[in-house]
C-alpha cells in the first residue's frame, strides 16, 4: 500500500503547518518486454480490469509492490498462456510491515524470527522482490534486508519510520518509494526536529542535503517518486484552500528533488501507485501523468521515458 491513508498519516505525524518474469525466476533483460513499465502498482487492490487499462495505454510490464501473490500468479500464467490480456507482472506479493490497522495483503512481523520467516515464505512463493512498509520497525527492516539478500531478492521500501534514506541506501535497499514520505521525511527520521514540510525541503536544499544526495548516489539505489499519486492527494476534494496550497508547494519541492537526484546519477523509476478504485489514481493514465510530471521536473522526454522503461527493466534484473 499506498497512498492516501499513508499520506494522511504522514501529514498527521508531522503536524504539517503547510498542509497540516515470473516470480522467482532469474530475469534477464532479454526475457523482459521492451516498452512502458509501471514501477509501482497494486494490481489486486484494483482488480483484473486494471490489466485491460494498462494494455490500452501500451504498458507492457509492471513491478507490483503489494498485492495478493496467489491471484497475481494466476493472472501471470493466464497472460502467458494467451487466456488473458495484460502486461508482464513481476511482484513482491504481500508487503512486510509492522502492526497497523489495515493488514490486507501484508505480513505483520514483530520479531526477528517472524521477519525471516516472512521473507522465506515469499521467496518460496516465487516472488521477484520484497516490499516493506512504514510501520516495520527499523531493527526488523535490517533483518529483512539481510535475509532477503541471502534469498537473492532485492527490497523495495516505503521507508520504515525512523530509517533515513541514506541509511537504508548504505544498507543495500534496492529502491526507495515515494519522494514525499521516504525522502522528504528522512531528516525527521534522522532526528531533526521539524514540523513543516518546508523545513524538510530546506534541509534537502542545504549543504547537508547535497552530501546525503551524493552518498545515496554512490549506493546505486533507485528512487520511485510517485509524483502523480501525490498530485491526486494534493487535489483531494474537501481539503481547504490553505491545505491544498501547502500540498501543491510540497509537490513543487518533490519535483526539484527529483531533478537533483537525477542529476546526481540516481536512477529514477516511474511508478503510479494505483491501488483502490475509490481513489483517483487510475491504471494506465496515471503512469502517463507521472512521465509528464518527470518532464515538468526537468528530465528530458527521453530521460522520463527511460524512467518508465529501461530503468525499471534494469532494476528488475539486478541482484541485491
Ligand atoms: Zn504503494
């Protein structure tokens, strides 16, 4: 997961003033379809018609970061057999997380043995990578990273609260999901007392931020900004003018950071984060909007296209 509830949680926790291949198989580039990929989906949250939408928009592959592994395996096999239309699906299965209200398609772990068992269960199911989420404890996050590596699986992280992006990157995480939560929140996770998104942005635009971007770049970790999903959050109906304006400013900080990360050599992945149908992030169109926003951030059309194609295929084929 995603998106609105997490973003709302982030907003609450920060008291923001401004806004208040087949699983398990070894993948080689030659085996993967060339074309548009979505680096961050939740297919089974939306349902099977997401596959038609993605196909309609020309999307040939997805990196699914949290869905029901059994359903995805079925869809993947039906697509391979020509019984269903849809993109190539590579998936994490259920997310590894800590205790929280919603436990749908996630494994909640509270000790080291459970964390290792969660990784083993997913690896045995044939997933292509592991996804962790924000309530996983920092200590167990490192257990998951180490154990996933022994099983040959990369880890995509919606960062656990309390782990700064550069620490996760130094520790071998494969990708950092969401410029808003995982990246903008990192100085707070590092212990800086900040109450507004502007303060976290100012920190990233300081010399300290420069050195952390250089440090992250040295690790080879990729970043999936999910700007289009944040834009939908910013446009959410029912928010006051002031809240809306604050969120739009935060989207602006994220775009500036995307360009700085990109210029530092950090691979950018285009991901939509579509999930539930009751939200306004839709399969297919939201990826095209993400590509547009990456260009608005300053990537060339070819670079934005690479973020939604070759960068994702390369990420999938890399080992931890
Ligand atoms: Zn997500």
